[in-house]
């Protein structure tokens, strides 16, 4: 069958409609826009939730001192206690009504104690009454109930801001006064609990009012939008940013409750400028403007704080007092109209002054030397990232001890300069609790507010005779060879170094005594007998004793080390003497005692692992000798400088009187003191007429808990013959009693027989 010839005619195509094309294009474009918006919203959602649910802010480390304990029948100084309360932000009033206030009379102190975080947990607010008679506590009441002991709120030493970033005082919604929250919402966003993050009506109203005024007089942002602007966005003013702000506000409202958003806002809002640093959040702003916690603000202060939200620079109360007061008074009127205030409260607040701090500048960081020690320990203990999460650091800091150390330095150093015709003397002092090792006070400069070079931690100076107790302690541990009566040579000696150099040690007074008992060599700090003893023991044995006491650096083995040719910082010297004062128990001196997370979880706690590194017998003998140093030895001036006190200690002086040292202690506190010059020139001061005078002044101010020596059962008072050093049974000519370890004593039945001199008196005068 023949094939059909294909036709040349084409089938006509229907013409495309422009309307259809436009419709399809719009649909595609709309789909693309919607998909882009969805993707962008997913991106924004991830950004919002990551920040909001993670660590929203870098929160400073809060460093606290030790909660001061007050016991029934303890010694007390009410004026000093009142001064401590003032330093901790309490206000002195005639009648106590609110937390953070106290009243004082001659014999009574009433404290309305704030709630605070203690090392052991939360302490509720309460009213404490302390009665005293003859400087002793006779009654303690807590809310009218008699108790035996109370703890005072620990002082906040500092807030450590990592990398100089924003400072912030976080407050939970439950801790913010209801009046402040109600007023904030009234002024900034009264429909906060009713809108979904964006208020179209508020935007239109603001647009209309701004158009009528010809300038921006009102904003249309909700509180949620303000939170977005502060937390996520820059200060750029553009339509794009406003759209982004609105979208993120919607996401926040969808994701989180109103209370969560309100809490974030009160901790994020910008409320002022402290020189280069911004003031963010109501918690920090309350301290910045009024110097008190947010919970203690009165009505007028609350109104002024909320006034800052609209414009911290424009309503700055230090620069624009009248402007700030007008804004405050306007807010007070609105509070009154909404029944947030009674008429009497409104009138009283309206007539009050601004009540801001006198100076804009926050006070410089107090106690900088102590804080340097805390930062050093913090760096060794807590990871840096964790330090930005609002952790709380508790320390052994005592405000009382620190203030007394500062007073002592301010008073005594100029007196030393005048008396000895010196200039530019510098000093360092450290006070440590002997039983716990907690460092209570540190000063590293004569200017106690100086935050630079800290001599207490970093000045390495020759320790001089302070090294001697380590040598004598090493000897006393070898009780079968050495006791207090052991005779040591005090004669001219010459020692040769490996390089052939000669060393001829001399006593401070330049005299030689032939032989001296071991205890006298220590009490009088004689150099030559000490060198002989150290060489007899062996330099390695002496170095071992120094390391056992807590010195961690390597020691160059040379005879001059026996007279203190070792450079140590006051902190290292303090550690060296702590086990001695603690009766042979090694305790590491430390500032930090506990670190707690922002949620109250213990992150780190000092483990008080006490180790008996020296025997109780040898330690008792050493403390007995150092107690004698303060009675008859190089520190005997303490017997009249601090009358009636039983103390122990050791003087130290380096070559050419360049360094003056004294380490002393009572039953509770170890105090290390150094006086010298930064240029290492002579001071004209020994340990006894320099550093010791600062120690004595501090102890008089502080009060002394006399050192108590408890004799071990294996130690007994023993009679020794001075000329031989032998223990004897009966009293002979020239005998003395010393405590000795019984197991190492062999008692001689007879005294040294002195040859009878039968010569005539002429022969005795003119010889044979």
C-alpha cells in the first residue's frame, strides 16, 4: 500500500497569555521569597536559640572574703565591726527597718542582715543583735532568739571581668522588686504580656506622633524588640535591621515564656556608661548609681533607674541633674496614678534629692595585692572559659586583718624613715591563719591601693637569718646527736668553694665565743655556729628540710646558703614558717577556699590534707626556741612592744642591711613582714629594728592570742652542764635546764670535775 505523502501544513500553536506568564512568574518569585524567608527564619531561629539557651553573657567572677564568725564571750570591738559593715555596703541608721542597715550604740549593734550566699549555702535575711560588756560578747540574738554564734555576710572583694569585657550583676526575676517590674512595664511596654513580640498599633502610634512632631519623640519597639536590639543586633539604623529585629522578636516570643524574656531584658538593657565600660542590667546599674543592691532601692531610686532606660546619656544624673529629676518625677507621678505608691510615699519621693553616689567613678579595686594572689590561684585551678560563667570564689580574706595591716604600714613606715633617716622604704606583709593555711591579708606596696608590682608575691630577696630554723630543725630531728645543750664551735673558720674562693663567715657583732649551746646560737642568731652545724649535717640534709617546709625551687648547694643566701618572696617565706608554727604539720598557704558555679554547684574546694612532715618532738623544741627569741633573743624588744603577750618569731637581715625581715606568730596567726628598697640599697635596718616594729604594731591593733606550747610526753625538762653539754643527774656549777627528747638523752652520773687550784694568791696574781 502506497505511503501517504507528508503534509507541509503545521498545526497552529496557541498563543501564550501574558497574564498567565505573569502569574507563573509571580508564583515562582513568591515561592522563592517564601523559601528564602523560611531558610532565613531557620537561620535566625538557630542564632536566637544558641545565644538565649547557651551562655548569654560573659559574667564576671565574684570574689568573696571569709564570713566573719562572732561567738558568745569572744573579744569584740563594735566600732571596728561597724566599719566593716560600712565597707560591705551596709548603711548606718538610727532605727533598723530594712535589709542592709545597722544601728550602733556604745554597747549594742543591731544588724538587719541581707540574704547572702555562704560557703555552705544560702543564708536568709535576719535581724542580729550583739551586746557587749568590757569588749566581750555577752548576748547574741537572731530575730529575738538567743544563739551562741553567728556569721556575718562576707565582703565582696572584687568582680573579675575576663578580657575587660562587659561587667554585669545577674539578678533572677524572683529577686527583682515587684514595684520595679510593674513600673518598667508601665513605662516601656504596658502590653508586654498581651502582644506576640511586635505591636503594630504601637508602631503606627509612634509613626503618627513622630510625624506630628517633625522628629523622633516616641519609639514603637516592644520590650522584646529592645531585647533583640541589645542582645543580637548592632546600633545601625536601617529598614533591614528593623525587619530583622521584628522577625527575631517573633521567634523569641514563640520559643520562650514572657517571664524568661523579661528576666533577660532586665539583665541586658543598657543603662549607663562608666568611662570606657557600659553599664548593662538593673543589677549593676543599682550599684553604679546608688551603691546598693537592687532589692534595697527606695521609690525615688527605682523611678530614677527606670528613667535611664529612655536615654542614659540624656538623663545622666551626674551631668544633667535637673533633666534627670524631671524624668524621675514624671515616672513617680505615673506610679502614683497607677496606685503603685500611696500619697504619702509619692510626696516623700517627689521631694527627695536624687540620692546618687557622690562620685561617678566606681572605687578602684580594693585590696589589689590580695586580688593578684586570687587571680594567680584562679588561673591554676579553673579553666578560662569557665571563669566567664558567673562563678563565685570564696577566700580566707579577713577585712579586719587587711584593714589593720594597711593602717600599720601607713603609720609605721614613715616613722621608720624619720627615725633612721631613710627614704623610699618599701614593704610587704602577709597574714595567715595557722590552723587552716588560709591567707587573711596581703599588702605588696606601701601604697596599699597600688595595683602594680606586688612585692609580697614577686619580690625575690635574700632571706638572711630566716633560713636558720630550717637548719636547727633538721638537727633537732636527729635527737640522738643534737639537743639544745649540744656545743657548737664559735671560732673563726675559712671555707673554700669549688672554684677556690675563700669564705669567712662572721657573727653580726664580730665576736667569737669559743663554744655555745645550740639553743643560744639559734636564739641569738649567731652565724658561725650555724655554719658549723649546717656543714656537720650536710648541705643536702639542710636543703631537704627547706623543701619539706614548702620551698619548691631548686637550691644551689653552697655554704653561704646556711646564712640565707637564697632569694625568696615574702609569700615563699610565709610558707616556710607555716609548718613550724603549725607544730610540724605541712599546710599549704592559700587564698582560695572554694569555687561555686552560678547554679550553686561546687566546682573546686581546697582539700585540707594535713601532713606531719616533722616530728611533734622536734617541732615543739623549735617553737620553744623561737618563743625564747622573743624573750631573750634578737626579738626581745617584743616583750615591751607587745606587753603581756606570748609570741614566737625570727628576725632576718641580709648583707649590708639591705633587707629587714621578721616572721612572727601567736596561737592563731602567722605574720610575715619585709622592709627594704626597690633599688637594693642599704636601709640601715636590721630585722629587729625594722620589720619587727611593723609586726608589733599590727599585733597590738589586732589583739594577741598568746602562743601555747603543749609539751609532748616524750619531751622532759633536763639538766645540762653548760661547759660540756652533758645531761647530768644532779645540779652542778654552771648547769641549766632545757627541754629535751628523753629517748636521745644519756645522763651522766657526775659533773665535770674542775682541778683544784692550790696556788697562793701571790702565785695566782704573778704566776708560777
